[in-house]
C-alpha cells in the first residue's frame, strides 16, 4: 500500500482557490493553469496575442495585481525570447506564479540581457517597459 503525498482534499482546495482567483480577476481567460498541491502553488499563463508585447506585459500585471509580496525574474532564452515570471502570495497563502514571454527583439532597446542571462524585475519595471513600448507603437 502506498501513501499519497498529496491528499485529494488538498487538490480540491487548490482547485477551488484557483477557480475563484480566475473568476475574480478582470482579465481574459488564462491559456493554462497548473495546480501543484504538494507545493501549494498555482501557475497561470495568461492568454494573449503573443505578437503584442504590451498586451503580454499588461496581462502579467493584471493577473498579479491582487497578489502580495510579488517578486519577478526575466531571462533571455537561447531561442530569442524574454521569459517573464512573477511570483506572489494569493488567497489562503497560496503561492501564485504568473508567466509569459516576449520576443526579445521587441524589447532589446529597453532590456539589455545577454542570451542565457537572468535578472530580477519588478511589476513597476514591467509597467514602465509597457509604457515605453506603447510610445513606440503610437509614433
């Protein structure tokens, strides 16, 4: 007989928190939601137009605006993408990770990272980056 590492009730609780968070967040439906009950974590990838970096940054900010203690990281992948991960605490102390990616080419004037390099990033920095990119789109 094996012992479950995570009980069914833990999974059900996490699913309930995730469903409420998605329902109460004024954003488009996510592209994916991953429940990690053993780590008390929910991971969400927003559903956006992946060709619009401003929409991607906006989605990350909307999906994290209700979290506390937000930390962030971005990295320049070998495939030419800028991956962005924001982590914070949500309802019931559950850890939320919200993530997406942008073509590095679209932000290279504002974000200087060598391929493979990682850096911390704040929601304020993402907001300012979105504003700068928006200015470039309207010129």
